[in-house]
């Protein structure tokens, strides 16, 4: 009878690199989707998904490859260690290193989520250690996840590595339980934190004991928001200075950093009703409060897309600014970049709002300079995110937010302005060009029953043409868009006879010249055939003796017209 089943995703970042475990999950579709995403984004050169089935009799996993894509694996001779060393983790103290805790967090992710705790707490609480040890299969499962890829990487026997990690897990659990039974972990519900820290500051294993004391203090606290409040209370109760203060903050920083990696925890802390985009905006505001305040002062509208940070989250933001929580600050920044580059929608039900929040994030992150993330990291993240904004699904939902073909075209032009990266700019330009060259757009523009006058419609086309020229599109795309808008304007103007009507009107010569010159300049009509017609009509009007006589008697109006005449090449 088959036992539990899970799926493992392995990746190779370069062609000669060995396979490394990226994630393990019980959801087959999630593993395959993540593999496809990593390969498509160019983060790795090859991916492999395997199905692992536990044999209850032998307690070993049977592996079946489900998916393999990417660059072929380069054949190389396996290097088997001959120094007798089985692993980088040789003793229980090695398990507490950052890279070891990170690995434990990945292989025990589901179990930790169910318990509502972090890896740090697992390694400092006897009740959690006993619970994991009693689970049997859960712990064996995690050991297999570590041993199999390490065996493939080093050439060591899977059986030897499994046996080594079993002994290491037993020793680590025994250390935690023994320390608890001897009463060495201080009880912070009965003892003052500051005095406890001062007392432990001289101990050789002070970090382990203080970690156990703080982890035990969180035993009865449920929910990320309540846990954060408890941690902030302990931060305020820490000694004012010296090694004892550093001891407390080192432990708090590790727990908070691990909480920051939990997507659900951060969403609960910042507000359960917030969507991923709002969570990211709030995270930036927490990490860079001074820069955020300056941006809001310069552009008050930015504040509309920033959630209010209050309670424990506000207290955390103040601590992050003090520089006492470097790991938490760096982890939050990394998580934010990972979310920004990932495939998950920031506002699943509001495509227009997603563009708004991305613009706010770009403004805030640019304002931080290199204090939070490098300009290259920010640019790369937004280039990756832009790719998701020009897909058919997103564009379909985005344009559905607007009524009327004119509003849809303006929205697509806004999309062109807000995406970044050559490929995304090109794709957005194609969407916009397809919109303005559609029969639906042309029919609406030329309809006799249109609510706007021909002059207003020409002005709207001129504005689209001008904004498209400043959207950062390629020269080819800009020219194609300008030509398409120019041709539409030519058809509209020819039907309305607007240029000829201006020339025949009873307005003064200077007024007629002003109207024609603004059209020729591209202000009230797109550059192209209509602008050329207006320029020709203006030239014809200038040659008229009546016009010359009228202008000669009105030098003030000539001064107003002269810059426009120069702009269209009709005056020196």
C-alpha cells in the first residue's frame, strides 16, 4: 500500500551546476506551474519535477520524474568526499545557522504553517520538538527531502545521509528537551526581560537560552498580529543599551525575519482585507517612512494607494528605522522583490488599480535610492512585472474597466506609459495600435451622432498622439501610432471641412491664423495630413493683402502669432 505522496522541484541555475531542491509540495499543479514560471523568467536554465511516494514498510521514497525541461545536464564524474565528513551540519549547533534554518523552513513549511510557528521557535521549544519527533513520518519526510538532493550533489549514499540526519535530528531534539527539563530556559511570564538579559549576557550559550526564553513567551500567543504585538512589547522591555540589549534584539530579529517570509503572516499583520498590492505598498512605507513622507508631500495623491499602518505594524516600522532589526529589514525587502517579480496578481479584481499601485511602488522605491534596494534590482523587478501587464488576460480585464472605445484607447495608452522593458513596451504599443486602428474606434470617431464636435475629437486625437510620443515607445511604434492617428484625423477633418470652415469664417484674420497655426503645430489636431492642410491654409491667409493690412495695424497680436509662425516654419 502506497504511503504519503509529495512533489519536489529541482533546478539548475547554470548548465554545469548540479540539481538543487527549490521546493517541495503536495500539490502537483503548483510544482509544475512554479517550474514553468522559473524557466520562463530566465531565473534557471533547467527544471525537474519528481513525484515522491513513501513506502511504509521500508520508510524510503520511490521517485518518478514528472517533468524535465531546459538545458541538458552536463555529464560529470561525481565527487565523493573522502574526508569522512558526511554533511555541512555535523552537530546540533550547526542546525541554528541561518542557511540551515532556511532549509528547515522549506522542508517543514506545511508543518510549521499548521502549527503557526517559525523555525526559530521549533529549535527553542521543547513542546514543538516533542510534537515533531512524535509525528514520525513528518520528520522522516523532511529528512528525505534534504538527503536526496545532497546525495545527487555530492555522490554520497542516500542511506548514509538519511542516517546522519536522523542522528542529528535526535541530538538536536534531545538538547532542547534536556535544557527545558533542567529549567535553564527563563520564564519571562515570571521574570523581568531586562534583568534576564543582563543575567544571560555572560553565559556561553546565551543566544540559545534567550531564544528559548522568548520562544516560550510566545507559546500561548496565537495569530501573527498578536505575536507581533508580543514581540514589540519585548522589544520595548529590552535593556536600554549594551550587550544585553543586543542579545534581546538578535533573537527578536531572527523570529521577525522568519515571520516576514510567511506571506499569510504579513497579510494578517498589515490587514487581512488588504490585497497583495496594498501589502507591498505598506511594506515599502514601513521600510522607508521618511522617503514615503516626502513623496506624499510632493504628490498627495500617492497617499490614496497607501494603507494606514497602525498598531503593532507601526511599532515594527519604528524599530526597523532604528537599525536594530537588520535581518528583518533585509528579508522584507527580498520578499517584496520576490512578490513583485512573481506571477501573482497584485490586485486580482482591479486591473486599473494594479497599474496605480505599481506606479506608486515605483515612485517610492525610486525615492529610496540605494538605501533599500539597488536601482538595478528595482528596474529588473519592474521589467519582470511588466510582462504580466501585457498578457491577453490582463489587458482584457483592464480595458473592461472603461466604457467607450475612446476611454479604452486612452487606458491602453496609459498602459504603454506604465510598463517598462523593451518587450513589454512593444507589446503594449501593439495593443494600443490595434485599438485605434479598429473599425469600432473609427466608426465611433466618425459617427455623426458623436457627442463631441469634430474640433474636440481632433483635439483628443492630438493629445493621444502627443502622449504616445512621450510614452517611451520605440521609434518604429511611435511613428506607426502617429501615422494611424494622423490618417484618422484626416478622414474626420475632410468630412467636417473644418480647415476650410475656419478660413471662411467671419473671425478676424489674427483669430483665424491662431486657430490654423495651433492645428499645424499639433496642438488641436494630430501632426500629419490635417496639420499640413492647416499650414497650407495659414500660408494662403498670410499672403492675402487684407490679412497683412490687419496684422500691420495690430502689432500686439503679431507678437502672439510670431512664435507659432516660427514653430510651423512660416516665419524667420
